[in-house]
């Protein structure tokens, strides 16, 4: 080990790169804002929303987002708390954009699951949880909206345990709920934290240290019935739930559950303290041949997301890169493994909550934005020379296929180019049928068509319609050149090429696909492109 490795380790170990997963409306935006408030990254609550409004006002294509009240674009927010550097990766909440969300989850080391106290586990929470589980991502749970009528805490814990097959342990215990919600007893630090309903957007006072749940101080600070219920419930919870176990949490088997009310800034400090103390630092990243350890001296990273620049006048993209190892410095040269080219990192950006800032340096675990003109694609690796191929970045089979038709037929070529660019960005799959002049676009959620149409109109100046097709699904075909040719000769009308020129079979129905697989067993029909 070089001396640099030794000095880097604490800097890297202090990084907490995480995402919030939740069902729409559970309170992710509100919690994000409060996390930033505690991290000193914003001065006043409301800034996250205000920033969103500004951005929306600036770019026309976000109209769809404004209309739907959803966040299409993801971003990264970096802030500090108690000596740790937090990188919070935002994920779009709407299920149509889950593809993007899934990819973002490959770049985090842990997640916070936000649950609405009245609703419990909802469909989207569950889906996202499953993705985290696939990668053994540790999850802390935040039960939000305790200031409203909430379900019984035992009931909620039981539901998490049963539906997600996860051990649960309360990190704090709620005292009452709804109108009668007074605060929480912090079981990890033994302190009483009371909620002040009057100062929603200010940092609430620190909790009151106690010697345990039987501390007589509690009798002075809480109404009699509340103390009695608290003691009784905590005793029951301790009997029913396993104690907090760091290893079990970090392996993704156990979730500590925090109760709170994001809108009242309540429970947020305890959650952050929990993450600072227990959430894992940067994890090794799986790659072909070997895992890449964050402590390795050489810089490496992978692209997990590509976003078109917000400014419609520029065709620039930003590739979001998760640094897997090393100490990155601005101006350094990195090898783009797919093309073999050296790229000089002239203008990398770090995402310091309010604004993008030019990054001078960054470490394993951090997220960098690298401006480029389309050379960086999802899954690409950047290294100091080694040919690393990172694994585990999911690609999804397009389930909905529509035909893209420009209003002005003279614009067909331009439309094709726009679609190819959007495909490179990962916004959709595009297929050029061999026997038809119109492109077929494949997505996983129907709202993606609207967003695409809007972007093509505003960013490329091409009014476009998406029309239904009778197509059932698309499969990438792999095999020897000779086998591919034989198959293609007999199936021209069902063949297309994607933006990279890879052959794709467009099936009209399940039988059509099955028949093709049976008649050409030497070929592979793949749901996703490797
Ligand atoms: P999301 O990003 O997960 O979709 O949720 P978001 O934070 O936007 O919150 C959804 C709604 O829930 C918002 O109300 C928000 O104010 C409210 N909310 C969030 N946390 C709490 C909480 O702790 N207690 C209560 N009572 N409400 C909470 P809205 O009416 O949809 O929007 P707004 O007009 O308040 O902005």
C-alpha cells in the first residue's frame, strides 16, 4: 500500500452516498429539504421547491413535469453533517421513471425508505425496496407524517417485517400520534425529543438526555398517561424486535425504523445521526474479473446516468459518474474504457446542493458530473488505465412500443438523429425497422412518451406524434454473423436495428416470439442489451 492509500482512507470512509426511496407523496421532497437544512446546505425550507420552480420556469420541456407535478430530472446534493460528507442522490418518484431510479440505486451505498405513517408500505416503495435488496443495499426507514392520524406503530413494524421479509428494530419510539403526537424517545441515544409545532422550518432543539426509559425525568417532561404508554410500548417492542445490530443492518437484513414528521423538521436529526454513525461508507463495486475497492489508489468510476443539459440551446450532456476508487483531481486524464480514448477532465462538476460547482477533487463514493457531447454512456467505465468493466447496472426490456412520426415528413431524418441521441442518453430504446421508414420507440412507462415528444419538440424543434403499434415486445438477437443473416433473411419484416446498429427482433405477440426462438435455437433473444 502506498502512503497515499493510508491517508485517503478516513476521507473516503466518511462519505455517505445514499438515496431516498418512497411512494409518491410519502414526503421524499420534504425530507430531502430538511436533510439539506440540517446539513447547512440551504438556509430556509422551501429552497428545494423554489429551485425546482426556477428550473421549470427556465426550460420549456419540463412542462410535462410541471403539469404532472412530478420530478423528471434527478440530481445529486452534497452536504456535510457531523464531520461526514453526504451525497444524496435524488430519484424521480413517478413509476414511469423507475428505470432511471433503478440505475441511480446502483450508485449508492445505502438508502432511506420513507413511509407515510397512515399508509404503510405502498406499491412503489416495495418495488424500489426489491431493487435495493438485489444489491444488499442497507436501508434505514423513516416513518413520516406522525403529526397526522397514523397507524399503530406495532402494526407498521409488523407490516415492514412481513411484506419486505426484513428484520425491523425501532430506532426511536413515537409518543402519541396525530394531534396528540408529542415527539419520540430516541432508543439509540436514550434521549427524549419533543416536537415543537410552531417552528416548522427551524432546526429543532436537541433532545433531553435520559438514563433510560425508566428515568424519572420523563415523568416530569411528559403527561402521565403518555409516559405510561411509552414505557409499556417500548418494553413490548424490545421484547418483539431484535436489538439493533450493525452488521445485520449493513448486510441489508435489518432496518432501523425512525419515526418523525418531515414537515415539522422532526426526527430528521436523529435520522441523520443514525446515517452518520451506522450507514456504510463507500462499498466495493462489482466488476468483471474482480471487485474494485474504494481504497485503491487508482481512480475509477462508472456512468450510471446521462442527462441532457437543461439548456435547450446546447446539446451537451452530463454523465453522472460514481467514483468507485481513488482520489480524483480536476484536469487528470482518464481512460474511457469502451473507446480506449484518454479524456481530460477539464470541467467536472460536483453537486453542492444549491448549485453545480467545478470540482477540484473528489474521492471514492462521490458523484461527479462530466459534461460531454454524447461519448459517455450508461455503464461506461473511466479509469487510470485498467480495462475495468463494472457489473450490475440494470437495463430494462422496453415493454411499450410506439411508432414515432414527425408532423412534417421532411423532418424524418432529423427525428432519427434526435431519437438516436435520446437513446444514447438512456431516455428510451429506439429501433429502426428494416422494412419501414418510421422509428419504433420502446419505453417502460407510458408517461415517457409524453416527455420524449415534448423534448423532441422543444430541444430539436421537431413536432412529433407517437402512435400505437401492434408490437408486443423487442428482443436483441445475438449469434454468429452467418446465423444472424439466415434468420434475418427469413424475418425481414420483424427486424430492426437499435441506435448502435445491433439487430433487434420485434415480436407481434408471444407466439411470434416463441416461434422465432424455436426456429432459431442457435440465436439468443435477449430482453436487455448487455
Ligand atoms: P414526495 O416527494 O414523496 O412526493 O412528497 P412531498 O414531500 O412532496 O410531500 C407530499 C405531501 O405531504 C405534501 O403536501 C407535504 O407537505 C406533505 N408532508 C410531507 N411531510 C409531512 C409531514 O411530516 N406531515 C404532514 N402532515 N404532511 C407532510 P401537499 O399538500 O401535497 O403539498 P404542499 O402544498 O404542502 O407543498
